C-alpha cells in the first residue's frame, strides 16, 4: 500500500470510528464550566460593587447626621441670643437662624440601607426626622412671621425650638457613636456646648414666664 492509499484508509477509519461518551459530552461540559465560571466572576464583581455602594451610601447618611449636629449647635447659640433679647423685653431686630434644616442624603439613601444600621440607630434616626420637622415648623414661624407675632408668642417659639435643637443634637450624637448616652441635665448640657451662663439664665426666665402664662415678664401679647 502506497502512502496515498494509507492516508485515505486512516481518514476513513477516523470518520467511521464510534465516539465514546467522554468524547460526546466533553464539549458540553466545557460550555457548562465556562458559563459557570463567567457567572461566578460576574456575581462576585456585582456583589463587591454593591457592597462598596452600600458603604458609600452609609457614609453619606452619616455625613448628613454629623452636619446636622453642627447646624443644631450653631442654631442653638443664635436661638439663645434671641431669648436673651426677648427676656429684656426687646423685639429681635435680626437673626442668624437658617430658614430650614434638611437631610438630603439621609432622605435619599437611608430607605435603601436602613438594615445596615443597628436597631438603636434606626430608632434615633426616626426621632431625628420628626425633630427636624418640628425645628422647621418653628423656624418658619420665627423667621417669616416675627413681625406679625406677639413677643410672648415669639418667646414660646424660641423655647420650643431650643428644646428640639438640643434633643436633635443628642440623638445625632448617639447615632454617630451607635451608643446610648446619659447626657447631663438640660442647663448643664447647654453649658457643655459652650453656651454662656447668662444666656442660660435668660432662657430659664423665659421658661418660667411661659409656664406662668406670661405673669413673670408680662411680655406684649398682641
């Protein structure tokens, strides 16, 4: 048999040979393994990306809470200045109060990642949202309608605002530390924030006046 004949014979034998089970399923197995590997890599990449996104969103929420602490502290100081003016029976002629307080990042991201906060943090965050609503209500009344409001009513608004601001500050502090704290009594807490004792005294006088229906200072009520 010459070389050409042998080659033809070999080709015929390969073409007519019966394939084994391994030969039949090897291409399919390769496809399945390849698909599984691709799925695994894609899942790992997606999971890692989602984890990073959650961490970034949580940091954004914490930044809002931290900023609110500073806003509350700043607004507290300005509110106490207003209280001092009112307690001396003068109408405030100006203020440095914000027109409103907002939590844009917490509003946007918190619903998606609430589960990443502890039970206590979630409770405090709910309180903060409610307190911010109260703060904005009082700010609106104080900054937009002061000319139409009696001095006594302004004093009551200032007192309410001060209470909400201090409480919001405390809740924010708890959220940031993820821990419950026993805070100092009201006046001591204000002093720890650097509020002058004289202003704290004027605030106490306004509170006593409000509790006794304006009989202490007899502020204009019309």
